[in-house]
C-alpha cells in the first residue's frame, strides 16, 4: 500500500541539518527533473521581485519566500516530516511516527508530492521552499505536466501491484494519474460532512475539515499497520477502526475508485 499526500502551504521556516543532497531523495531517478525545476525557480526568484511574486502567487507579506527559494541549494535542511506543518500534517504526526515502532512502515508507504521535488519521502531532508504544483514556471510551463512526464516511469514502477490511497488535492493529483490496472488499485479519499437540517440528513463536501480527516485516516492506516490490497479491504479496515467509509461507484471504466469518509456534526 502507498499513501499519497499533498504538501502543505504551511512549512517550517528553517532547518538545522546538512545542505540538500539531491541523490539522497526518494526516487533518485527524478534528479534531472528536480534540477530543471530548481534552476528555473532560482532564475525566477533572482529576477524582478514583482514578476516572481506574481508567477508564484505570493502576497506582499510572503516576499521572504523568494529568499528561501534562492537559498534552497545551500540552506540547512530538515526532514520532510518536520517541514510540512499544515492541518493534515498536524493530525498525521509524521515526526512522532518516524520515531515509533511504525517508522519503517511510514518510510515505505508514504509519499509527499511537491511542486519543486516531484515526490519525496517523509525522512528525506529538504530545505524550506515555496512552490505550488499549480504554478506555470518559466520556461518549463505547468508543473503538473512537467512532473506527470517525469513521474510516470519511476512512480509507476514503485506503485506496481500496490493499493494507492490518494489523499492529494486536485493540483497535486495532476502530477501522477494512475492508469490501467493501477487505476483500479487507486482509492481517492473524499470527505463528506453529514448533518441533519430540518429533519433531513444532508451531506456536503468540506475543505478544511477534509485535510484534518485525511490526516486522521492516514495516521490510522500507518499506526495500525493496515496493508489492504483492494479498495474493499481498505473500507473494511477503516470501518473496523471506527470510521464511516463508503466506496462510491467508479466514474467510468478504468477510473480510480472514490472512498467517502463521512464525518458528522
């Protein structure tokens, strides 16, 4: 089983470890694609500040992100587990998991998608940076398409025969789209909020709560050592752990399944 995660906009501001070693990152075959993105990002951030801010979608109070990007090749690093600090990661608690009996399982089963690095593992050492997958980075263009080309072979091989639990947002899902047999082993996690309105039970898609719930789901799978091989086995395991999980029909033949996790007010 592989758990596919998005990164978070919230990141730690500094590290204390050695400078970046590109060859040490998960899927070292991605080194050329990573170098292309880092070089393009460095060139952008070394140019006019207003242009870089606009391309990266930054606000005036986020200008310090440009310096982080410029320093990425030489800055002190920290584990990806500590770098990402958003809601999903608060609930997931990767640093503690890497220091627990589940550490090997976490290293083997978790992949974090990144606009700068493609994918990384939770123990990979990274510098602070700011680059979203939805950015069109000159001269490379859309990062989703750049990484889709680079990831197809290496990540497709790593995912062979494994159930993919997809907790990514749409921008990061664009960087790797399982096809064929792999799509049949992919389960996209959707979070629905259920509440009673005027005597009628209604369900709606949520956003902020979805991040927290995906973190809870990923943590439960890792802590309990769930290693489901099919979408049905995954749903059954989560129900056994006290979650309300339901498989929705596939949108079309060959498409990934959607697993609804229902949270109630």
